[in-house]
C-alpha cells in the first residue's frame, strides 16, 4: 500500500505505472460486524453510539468484476447513511448484503460477516475490469453512490427506478470509508482539480441528492425567483441546497439551530434565516400531538422574511418532527420534496392543507448518473463549493459518525484514508485561489 500511495503523491506516475503496481492482499476499512447487530438492542436511537460499533480492520481486496473498478481511496466523508449503518437502523445493513448475495455469483461477494461502509470517495483508479473503456488506472476520480444493474427496462428512463438500484457502501459492500473501494465504472466522475482530496470527497452524495431533489425535473424543478424553505440549511444536505438555490436565482429561507449556523448561511449569501432554537418553535405538544398554532406562527415568520409570500418549495429531510409544518407553510400549488426522515419515518400532516390547496409531495432518492454528473460539474466549475468543516483519520471514523449523529457538526465531516495529511491533491491552484474563501467557509470554528 505504501508503494501505491507514493506513486499517487508523486503526481508523476503514468497510467502504466499505476497499472503495474501490485495490489495488496488486504486493506484497512471501516466496518460494522454482523455479530454486533444486537449491541444496541432496547436503546433509543439518540443513545446509540457509532464509536462502539464502527471498527477499522484489515479485509481482503475483493475480486474485480465486469464493468467495475478498484479505486485507491485518498479521502472519504460521513453521510447520515453511515450513521444508520453504525446504529443498525432502520434494519442492519447485512439484510441488504444478504439480498444482494442471492442475485448472482458476483453479488455473493458482498454477503460477508463484515460490511465496509461509506458512500463517498475521492481517489485514483487502480484497476478496471472487463468492459470498462471510459476510465483507466491513474485517473483521479470521485464516485457517486448509485449502483444499478440495468437489466430491467424500468431503469432506462431514470436509472433510480431500476429494480436492482442500490446505494453503494450502504446496500453494497466495499464502500468508500476505506483504503480501497470497489465501484461500478458508471459511478465514476472526474475529480475537481482545484480541490484537495478531502474537499473533493465531501460533496458526492449530498450534493447529488440536493440537485435531484431541488433542481431536477425528477424533483421539485426549481426556477428563478422561487422561495425555498430549507431545513437544516447549514448541514451536510441543506448546505448544498442553499448553494443550489442561490446559484439558480431562487430565494432560500434557511432554517438552522444556532447563531453560528445562521451566520454560515448568511456567509453563503442567504438573507432569510430562521434560528428555530432561538425562536423556540415546538411543532409537537407531546409525542402524539402536533400544534397547528406553531405551524401558523412559523408561516407568519416566513412571510415576514419573503415580503408576504409563502414558500414555493420545501426542502424536506428531517421527517416526522417537521413534516406537518412543511405541508402547512407551502404555498397553494407548491411542492414538498422529501429525501429522508432523520427524526422519524412516520410522517403526520393535516391533509386538508394538501388536497384543498393542490400541493404536491414528491419523494426523491439520491440521483441518477446524469444528475450526479451535473452536480459534480457545478463543483468543478466553482459554482458550488464543498462544505467540509472537520476531517478525521480513518481510525476515528466512529467519532466522525458520532458528530453527525449528535448534530455536532456543520456541513460535511471528512475522513482521510490513504492521504497522509490534508491539503493534498490540488492540480489547479489558480481556480482554487479564486474560490478559497468559499471553500474554507465551513472550516470556521463555532464561536
């Protein structure tokens, strides 16, 4: 592995040089183990500690199959699905691996007593399997996390509809929180040249998810002038939604939970910011009963910030805690687009405010290759910037996941895999210099 790292860091190794390097028999990866699935039984989600379940261990390099690539991972990042994997919710991910293992002999590779997790990476292609023509050893890449088979007609208008669609590193093995990852070649995209490895690894999942959810015709179809309510606007997902709204000529209404997070949103260019903690919004009277008076107070506050207008789009991902309010505050004919349920999967809302006002609820899940490519292109052009706030070594991935689980972070939390230090991998310093303040915006410590 040292020889691989040295070749990559030299920036002089050719494709032939990389291809000639021997692959190690094993590599280090952040894993959960099947034998630990019951370790949090009976505990509330908030009390489950990813530091206890995530382990760094050496595992064998997987066999390379048709249309696949092995990538040397320089850096990765933590997403909320990493937290779900670590706390075995909503079900242990070994259920997904077992299902995949039944599909084919190559699928069987993924059904193991350990799961190497992670759905982001920035790194260098080491090997390509048969049928791969677009990529070669030595290519600097990032990976999106959509894994598809495309043997069904259902996936050929939108690959997210493929019956065998999976999220790499969550519903498949050999993910990006590791020194080596196994991906399909149609997950690969060019690494933005002005970013370091850890910066380039941060946007993948969340930026693509936000792009489909907000911009794509498969999501809300945002247009210029739209008012967009963005929950968790300084978080891993919301920070990209905020940037996409601003870049696309829309008006984000950013909801955050602290003054520091409010300042981050303003620094991104947002003018309408609601600190829900300071203004003490409580949408639930108790575990079973919502408070419509709080919906109305919230809607009034939004109109104060928009010149009397309701929001055209609600960018939803908290789920149960906020969904009733989201449906209520959306304008007549507006759209609530949801991609997650971090506060609970059972959503409750007053349907009168949906059907009588002709509103729509749209489900959105990650992104297809075209959408992910467009989202990455915006990063490469310096229109959207990484929101990296902190970086941990691979051995401390558990702590990184803990930060995300407890909402102790802003933006994205990165993880160094093979990169020996931060700041490496930049090959376009001129572009970087033009955007350095925006790139480093989320590195500002909380005051």
